[in-house]
């Protein structure tokens, strides 16, 4: 994109010229510790405390989830890992990997195959090149910690989506136990295991995890069997240069029980939808992914990293039709980070560029009881993205910090119709481009408290799920948003608070709507919508033995003077959600942790606001502890009242006040136990 090349190169030159830390006013850095016979941890491999400090320096809403915390209970879905992350809405569809995952209403049209967020592994994209992502590509047990960058605060990784980015950071030989053995079992045939090994030898380190899960599922036709292999190996070439390679293999098979009417869900939530049984609907998925990163650290506070990846994905997906897709995605990311001084002031500069391309053979057949019948359609698809981003933070004085940034994107979505029927060629070739600027400000009240505010723009090209996901092709445009955010981060000895208010005006939101006569339009760009709300995360320790953790979301997502829908609420996500837990632990051998999830009113299933899910209150209890330092155990009890509740819903244009098959029941009363061993 020539119009941004010159200023970007100039900014990059400024960043390269920044000197390393030299003044007393610079932020403290950890000294390098040399261990005899073992190379020191590379500067490019963050430990969890350094990652936490880096996130706290963002002029916007961020969060960090320590994997050690969620490993104290069942880890069967992304909801188990992210349910207490501030600002994250996540609900599994039927106790499975698939979920509705959203930040600030991102991708709310989707209850499967996500959109509107960027998922990362160690800073490298897990998304397909078209922007969609698969939940099965992630194994929370193979993460050391998870970074959440909400909204425009993901610009450090080049993301400019409405929701932001979630970065799963892998353990390495430097921070993982030499061996971990873990087993979980529980209700509805649930069994899960993990074996992980790690170590350091001289300048080399490595980590490898193999995990597997089987469950019959709470509902009929909900069996799952998943196997995942994750590993990485690093080599410290010299004091300035280190390399790391990543390996992922995922093989999952999932039956899909489908949606019920609300009456069916209340009468017998274990039922599967008749069509899902008749068509043997499933999602069988395989992923092989290789990644590599080379990082150069010429001096303290400066680093240049180059990341490459290749992913091969196969999907066999009988639904109303049989989808058979084979895709290859590959990409390159280059990122420079420099922390030093500029004009006598502390300065942090990040610049990067990314390129990604994905090619998909999308073959479709008539579904004959789960088997592929005659071909119904076939597309050869290509998605390509190019992006350039820069961000600079300058400490105007010891308390005020100014941040400026911009992302430039150019994207292509091309589809070739390889099975033309009815004389209609559905091929297309569309380009999307634009700039997404950001302005942020932080005020440091003291070393452990700050207020921040920012203004930003976001731009999301459609994925093939919007363009070709239905019976026909939908020619839609990009989705754009202008967002404002105001927040507070507070860390005290007994209190931690993360609060953010946000408001986003979205132009062209990708939604499935009807026209004024009630005729379905499929996925189109809505005229204008508003996403605004409150994100709150609280941790309070009133006594050394007690810890209260609370996560609260207030979601106000609505149309803005739409000619058909007026100011009605957007469907899919409830207006309020509260999760809270109170932990008692006098010593490491035992903890008790009752918990509560409360949704006063469920989400609408339709944008016309004619039918909604009921609210719910769920109670749970977690008990666990350590034995002799090496053994860890837990008992995780959920939905103790055995409530019949709705976990998620379809999102449709207009239910016309009728109870249709739009509801996904949540799991009933369930119990899980787990045991983990690590050598001391």
C-alpha cells in the first residue's frame, strides 16, 4: 500500500535508532541470571511476571490468565480456561470445544467456527487466512498463560478487529516441570488425560504435551473424541540470537446434537434434534501445524523477531449438506520492538508487518444419513492478507503516557466456482483495504494504579463463512467500527480491579437479517449498530485465607435507528452475566471454592426481539489441594441444583414470537475429579 509506506519506514527508522535503557527513570528490568551448564532464558521468552508488566503498560484493556489457576478444576473447554477473564464472554454449545466466544460483541452472529477475534499461539496467528478460527486448534492444558488484548489493544500483534486478540503462550523447557501426568474423569463418560515433558540441556530446551479426551456428552448424539499433540523446541544460538520451532497435531471427532425448541429443552434437555440424528451431523477435524520463530536481541530492550507458519487442515462436516474441506494456510510475521529514550523521554516503539495466505478446496455434497451423496457445489477459495502496523508510546512525564498507532490492511477474498449449476457462476474476486488508527493515553496514579483512555478504528474483512457459508454466495463488504474506551487498573496488596467502559459504533456489521417485508436476506452488512458496555474483573482478599473473584459483563448491543429493526437489541449474548467464586484455603493441602453463575435474562434468539432464552442461576463447588508437594487433586461439582438452562442460542433475523429449534441446553448436574503429579 504505497500511501503508507513512507511514514511507516520513517517510523521504523526512528524505532531502530532508539537507544537501550540507560536512565534511572526507565522501567526496571530483570537481571540476566547465568546457571552453570545451562544457558540463561532468552530475553524473547517472557516469564509470567514480565508478561504481566508488559500488559499493564498497554493504554487499554488487557488481562492475563495464569494456567495454574484453571488447572485446579476440570479443563474440558475454552470456557473452563477463560470464564473468569475480564471482558470475555464464552459459553460452550453442548459441553464441547465449539463455543460462542466474544469480546465486546465480536462475531456474535456465530455460535460455531469463530470470527471477530484473532487467536494467537506465542504471537503467531492461529486464525485461517480468511479470519475464521477453529476452537479445536487450542488446548488450554498446553498453555503456560493466556494474554487477552481487548479491542484495539491488540495492535501490538497487528490485530485490528472489534474484539481484539487472545494469545496462548506455550510453556518452554525453562518454565515447565520436567514431567506432568494428569487424569480427569467425571459425568457423562468424561475422561481426559495429559502427559507433558520438558527440559533444558545446555543451549537447548523443549516442551512436549500429548492430551486426549473422550466424553459421551450430556445430550444424545454428543460424543467427542479428541487427541492433541503440542510441542516446541528452542536453541540459544548465542547471547543475541535464539530460535524456536513449534509443532501441533490435532485430531478430533465430534457428534453434533443440534438445537431444540425451548419446550423440548425444558422437558428433556438430553434430546438431540431429529434432523441431527437423521443426517448424523458431525464435525471431524484434523490439523497439522508447523511454526518457527527467530529472535534477535541486539541490546537490552530491543528485539527483532521473524515468525513463519504452515497449517494443513482437513474437515469432514456433515450438516444439512456434507462439507469436505482441505485447506493450507501459511504466513510470515516480522516485528521490531524497541524500548529506550526519544528526546530524553522514555519511549516504547513497536512496528511489524504480516502476510498470510490460505487456499481451500471446499467440496459440498447432499447429505444421505451422514454420507456424501451427489455433489451439490464446489469452490476453490483463496484468502490473502497483508498488514503493516506501528505503535509508539511516549512517557510525557513520570505519570502521563501517550500512545499513537495505526494498522494498514489489504485483503483479498477470491472464490472460483468449480461446479456451475443452473447456469449461474458464483465466482468472485474482492479486495478490501483500509487504515485503522489508534490514540491512547495513560495516567499513572502510582506504581500499581492507572487510568487509561483510547480512541480507535477497526476493520474486518468478511470470512468465507459470511461469503459462501450458506446455500448461495453473499457479496458483503468489510465491517468497520469506531471505538472509545475508558478504564482503570488497580493492584493493591488485598485488592485487584480491572474495569473498562467502552462504546463502539459499528458500520456494516455482518448480520443475518430480513427486509421490511420479512423476507430473509441472508448475511448482509447492517446499516449501523452500537456496542457498548462495562467489563469488570475483581479479586479481593479480605483475609489471608479468603479470596473473592468476580467477573461481570454488562452488554448493550443494539441497532441504531435501523429502518427495519429500529433500536432493538442484537441477538445472541445476554445483557448481563456474573460469575463469582469465594475461595478458602488455610494451607496448600486443601481449598474450598463455591461458585455462582448468574444471567438474569437470557439472550434474544432473533434481532426482532420476539423470543428470548430464560435467565438462570447455577451453583457449583470446587474442592482440592496438594499432597506432599508433588500430587494435586480436585473435585469439581457443577450445576448442583440440576437446573434446566440454556447455554447458547441460534441467532436469526425474526422468530415471529414462535418457539423454534434455536436453543442449546446446558449440562445438568455433573461431577468431575482430577489428579495431577509433578516431581518436586
